[in-house]
């Protein structure tokens, strides 16, 4: 078992969980008049923009969870070394770029970049362990 891939997968799952829960509580609860999908964008966003923002928010979480599942699978599988390395390094690159975007976009104020960077580092270390 590759403990680095397993840890990266667990961390990616936790980042996704925090993303969805905190997003609902801190962002979308104020935009929701009634029902599941928020519709109230105030004077800044039209209803259709709020709806797609909400959907996209949770799509990001779903993709993160799928990447987490791939990392856990890699930690347990006996797939060839070359394939394992390529998959893990692609996930590490995606998480690393995501971390950089959050870091730059929020001037370091949003803690999500730390979790994303952690996944990237753990996945990369797992390749070279």
C-alpha cells in the first residue's frame, strides 16, 4: 500500500467535504429564498447566474471526490508503475495549479489552497517514495 496516495485521497475528500458544507453555509444560504437551488443574487447576479454558480460549486466537489477515489485506488492497486506515476502526477499537477489559483485569487486569505497544495505534495511524494 502506498500511504502517501492514501493520505492524499483522504485529504482530497476532506477538502471537498469542507468545500460543499462551508459553501452552503457561508455563501449560498444567503442566496436561497426557498428550495434546494439558490436563486437570489441581489443586484449583482441574475438568477440563472446564481443557479450555475451553485451547480459549478458542487461539480468541483464531485470532481475532487473522484480524484480522491482514484488516489485511494492507486494506493491499493497493483497497476503498472508507469501508469500509476502518470495518473498520480496528473492529479498532483491539477491540485497544485488549483492551489496556486486559490492562493493568488484570494491573496492567501482562503485556506483552501493549503489543502489543495497538501494533496498535490502527497501525491507527488507517493510517486517517488
